[in-house]
């Protein structure tokens, strides 16, 4: 029989239910074997590892569902493509993926990665070569000629093979999506509109309705998911009618879009930290160079939070994740700062945001049967938090408060000491 790990006396935040105090979670190998009150918990044996959590919070590992590990704190679209050779960028992305895991995110869903770096990371993490979260890999940005991402001046004579796949017309989109999947991508990224920090404005629709429909259909035919940078109401509507899986940002959504979300079962990744941080950073003088982006981001900040709340109340599943690594104001490692903007700006509860960050993230990946909540039989992706994130999500911003991070039963990091055997006499019998 394998050794078990007992996490005792926790304030359990399981990802869906209200917190429960004084709970015991038993992990056997890579799975959660038992979740119960102290009175009903099995007794630990001599060889078992026991930690007394003393009321610390125990919650599922989080899912970061809009991730760019290969954005190396870049300041322009061109830098995403040209700042580093692919070999160095891969190493940087590997360090970022490890950092994400150390920030409490045991899962990530890519939102665009040059040179198929996400795919290499996913496979290297899964084989045990490097540490990191479970990755749903994204690939190049699939865009049309003249799209915001197609930004290298033409006289440079440079292709965009690393960052993007430029294609026009339904046939080329079909081929491009198939190429992404052939390169190992799990979720394809489209850029149907401008806006939300891009040079072209939000009403700029760079893909035809037919191209969007073909791209979505092709991804689904091959068993992949597909997401889109979607800002204008028109763009969001077309993409949802096509059945896109994730609407990124979604600044222009309205009640009609909410209806379409509910019909298609699509997820919204509102990424509200980006406009919030850029506007506050600009106003405080930290980033004077982003003046041209500010009016549109201020407009988003004024309007989007109420829409996100409305979508949430209507039942649209929301996931978290944002454009960390883009600009000096959003460095890698600040990931958990995103969480608090939703209670602050949208008026949703901390527990609802925790559900977005755990349950909804696993559901988006189609892995809710084994991840996303703390329940018997699921994989043991867990966080022990010194503090109560159900009362204040800011406790997750300080990595010192993450006393244990566990992924699939493996302890990624731990700053707690095991309880001595004598302390356990008579416990949990
Ligand atoms: Zn992004």
C-alpha cells in the first residue's frame, strides 16, 4: 500500500461550495482519496505523512486560462516576434511556466505562443523534464494580411512564421488551422478584431464571417478548441454564432451576445487587470509611453465590469487569465493580482472568482471530471494558503502565503513541517 498524505484541520474551499472548517483531505498517490470532517476521517498510519493546517485554507490549484509564457515583458507586437531567437525564448518561457506553477496555478490554457513554444513546454512538463503547470497548448496567432498582428513593415521583407500564420480566404484558414493542430496545438488563436491594446481599433474586423466559421468548424472537426481576440459587439456575435470556445476580452458584449454565449456554451476571459493596470500605471506616471492606448482602455474600464457581472449573473462561464508579459506594468509573477479586480470592479464575490479560477478553468479544458475542485477521486492539485482567500483574494498575491503547492499528489513546494507521530495519537479515529 502506498503512503498517504493527510492535510488536517483545513478551512476547505473546494471550488464550488461555501468554505467548511476543520476538514481533512487524504491524498493517496496522485489522487484525492478522502474529503471529510475530522470525525469521519480515517486514522493515519505510521508511514503516512501528516500536516496540521491549523485553519489555513485548502483550495484547488488554479487555472490560468489566458496565458502567454513566451511574452518576455515585451513593449510591442514586433518584440513578441523578434526580441529573442526561438531557442532563448523557449528557455525564458520555461522559467515563466515554472513561475506560474509557483504562484499557485497548476493549469494553464495558452492564448498564443510564438514558435509553438507552448507545445514544447506542455510535452516537456508532462514528461518530467521541467517543472510547470498542466498546459493546454496554443500556437501561432492565426490572422489575415494587414491585421494588427501582421505588423512588420513590409519593406523589412520579413515573414511572421514565428509569431503568426497569415492567411486569407476560407481555404487558407482551413489549412492554417490544420497546420496548427498538426504542430501539436490544443487550442487555436484567432484575431478577428482590433481593440484592447491593439493598433487597429475595436470595430476593425479583420476576418470575414466565412473565414471565422471555417476556422471554428475545422478546429472542432479535429478535436481542438479555438479562441479569439474579440472586442466589438459585431465580432463577438459572429464568433459566438460560429461556436468559438473562448471569447478573449469581450469588451463590447451586450445582452444579445450573452444570449449567444448561453446558446453556444462558450467561455468569457474578460482579462480586466490589463486595462485596470495600464490606466492606473499611466495616471501615476509609471508608463508615459502608452498614452495612445489609454482612451480606449478607460472606456473599457467604465463599461466592461458591469457587463462582466451581467454575463456572470446570466450564467456565462467566466475564466481568469490575462496578458502578463506585455509591457513593464504587467510582469510575469504578478498573475494573482488579476483576481482581486473582479470583486473590486464587478462586485462579484471572492468565492465566485475562486470558482472561475478553479472549477471553470478545468471545465473549459474538458477536465472537470479529474481537476478543478477538491473531491474524492480527483487528481490532487491543491494549494495550502496561510490566510483566507474567500475573505480577501489578495492573500494569494504573496507567494510566501502559499504554504504548499501540490500537483498530481507531488509536492511542488512546501514550507510547512510535518506533524510528529506523537501529536497524532488518538486523532481521527
Ligand atoms: Zn493575450
